[in-house]
């Protein structure tokens, strides 16, 4: 599944995609939420929260309060708990006017099985292509990519069967995302996921940390943790294809970058830049180029 196309008749750029590793600061500085509100129009922001992944009734109202406190002009949440809710005309109209969409945490399979293939999912894709910022935390981050990590073992070396995948929303087809990354020791399962298709760039996002992926295919790290980038495109050898269930994998030629706040990564050039390397970043050939990397 490719990202929805940007309308040829429009000069609009694709909106930001903002996967958050979960556990974000909701009380003190709220840097991630604050920047999301700014990208959504700041004091004119119209934000729609989708708390479907969570089974807690307080999740939607909690995020509504956060975004209102940060100055958004309008905040609503969609009480979607079943697939039949996803074609409600009122909810589709709310997304049509939204300048920002936020997917909460919870269970990513609950989120994908309720939203997948519905009018709401299609609307989110189209609105992002029209320039609307889409952010998601924890489960809401995992579902953003074409291939979603649906589950798997933590605290484990990369082994065959360590991770299970499911279709995501397809807002990007360039990356595969894991969350609560360092806190739950998920490097092994991200390495296993990356070995399935070395074209995909693995993003392991810590709690209270986000990757702000811009329309030029470059993301910036914001938050108190790190984003671990796994680039398997140079993989020289992989034993994934003939490994037995539970067998440790051999993966030779992987490239791994661990990036703190202010670091940038070019998903097209597959290159990381430190916070102070502004000159090199500004010289990127795609600084105002393609909307998203294309599948190969």
C-alpha cells in the first residue's frame, strides 16, 4: 500500500507524520504535543483525536484537555469502538475540517481491526496527503506504516518468529516502527522485522520521543529519549529465509544509528545528521524534493 497521492491540482505538500514512542510527557513541558499543535495550525488548530486503540473511557477526554491547554482552537475526539462507527457521516465531516489528527495508544491490533479498510482509514490517508499532520503514540505510532509490528518478543535476540506483522494505515511505505523501544528492549524484534524486507528502514522510538517526518522524507528527533534507525539495505547475508522457528538469525551488514534530540535522518539518502550539522543538512538534494520515498 502506497501513501495516498498528493492531488496534482493542489500546491499543498503532504502533511507531517509523527510517530511517538509512547509514555510522552503530558504534564510539564509537553514538547511533542506542543510542536504537533504548532504544525496543526497553532492557535487556529482543529484537532481530531482517535482513541480507538485504548479501552479506557478517559483517553479521548485526556488528550482533548492537553491540546486545548496548548492553545488549539478546536479539539474533538471520535468515540469509535466498532467498525460500524467508521462510516458515520459526522465523523468523516470532522476529519474533513481537521488540521491535525492524533491516534492514541493502546492495542494496535484493536486499532487496525476496527479502522482497517474503512472510510475513516481512507479519510486519514487522504487528509495527510492534503497536508494535515497525523501523529500517533505507541499503538498509534505502529499503525502509521504500511507494515505494522503487531506483536513479538521483547528482551530477545533476533530469532525467527520473534515478531508478527500486520497491515497498517500506509501513511508511509518507507519505514517500520516499533515503540517503547529502549524501555522494553525491543531491538531484537526490530532487527527481525527489518530482515523480512531490507528496503524498509526500522525506527525504534523510545518513550517521550518522536520522529517528526516531513514531506521531504527527512525526520527530526524530538523528546528526551532516542530513535534507533536500522538500515538493512546493505545486508550482505541473512539467514531469515531458512531459519527454523526460534532459531537465532545471522544478519551481516546492518547499519544502526542511535539518534538523540535534534538529530535528523534523510529517509531517501539513508543518512543521519547530528544536531549541529546544519550546513550538511541544508545541502541535502531532497531538502524540498519528493513527498515520500517510493517502494522498490
